[in-house]
């Protein structure tokens, strides 16, 4: 099945753009939500995390000990890479399992991932979309949505590739600022993907 990867910096509006594709009947796999689910549901991944970071990575009731893991990987590139090397392949497996049960009549699927380029998962997509918005607008959107400070959002932004790096790798763009409407842009992309998936 034709696969479209979609990404964008924090607060760019990638989830909002995905909702428009969903209205058009396109199934969306939300990789970041799925990553959270499998960290408490995928036995292979759980074993890997316990081996790498200790049994205290999980509470007795099976819940993830976020504080313990964050304490290890926060500002430690090596430990973060170790965690990603466990989680990313598990998300790829989850995507394959999801895609295997998606309605086979849909023309294409969408995979939304904040780290689509950083994780290398864009290589498994037929094409990619980058959602962009000015940094100031992204900052304000996330402050309002998550009730966090500008510093907390900036710290999260610093951990992602910049838009300049992502633009080099992306095939298509959705500009989600206050001048461009996203619906017309999504409809135009949808037409392109329909013809690509038919061809
Ligand atoms: P994250 O990386 O944190 O998951 P995201 O890129 O998925 O963020 P969204 O959650 O889609 O971004 O959008 C961030 C916030 O901005 C949300 O509260 C959303 O409702 C709002 N937003 C996004 N796009 C628009 C828009 N075009 N008009 C108004 N509000 C918007």
C-alpha cells in the first residue's frame, strides 16, 4: 500500500493536518501515541527496556516509570540512543501490524511521527509531508495547548531537527501559518496521492 509519512516540529500542526486527511477517509497511524502504548504493551520491548535500564523502569502494576527513564536519558545522548534503538523498531513492527489490518480498499495510508526523519522511518514511506509554521506561532500554540512555559517548549524544540534540515528531506509541504488555509493544501495533496497510488 502507498505510504505517506507526515511530520513537523512541535506545535506545527501535524496532528491537525492529519485530522483533515482522516475526514477524507485516509487512515492515520499516530507513531508517537503508539510508542506510548507499546512501551506498556509490547513484551519484547518491555524486556529490552528492563535489560537496558533496570527492572525499576516499570512499576509492579506494569505502568512505565517515566521519571526513572527520563532521569537516565535526559541530556544523555548515548542512553537516549539506546532507548530509541529499542522503541523505533518496535514502532515499525506496530505500523506493519496496523497496516496489515487496514481496509485494503483505501488508496493510501498516513504515518504521523514527530521524529519521522530523525528515526529514519521516512525511508519506509513512499513520500513525505513536512508541516511548517513560524517558531513564534508554534511556541504560542504549545504553551496554550499543554499549559507549559516557553522554556519547556524551546527545550523540546532543541531536541528535534530544525525545519531547514527537514526541508531537505521532505517531498511535500503544508504551510500552517495564519495566512494559508490547510484544507485547500490537504485537498491538493490528496489528489496527488490518489494519482500516485493508482499509478
Ligand atoms: P506536537 O508535535 O506537540 O504533537 P503537532 O505538530 O501535532 O504538535 P497540533 O497538536 O496539531 O500540533 O497543533 C498544536 C496546537 O495548535 C493545537 O492546540 C491545535 O489545535 C492548534 N492549531 C494547529 N493548527 C491550527 C490552525 N491552523 N488554526 C488554529 N489552531 C491550530
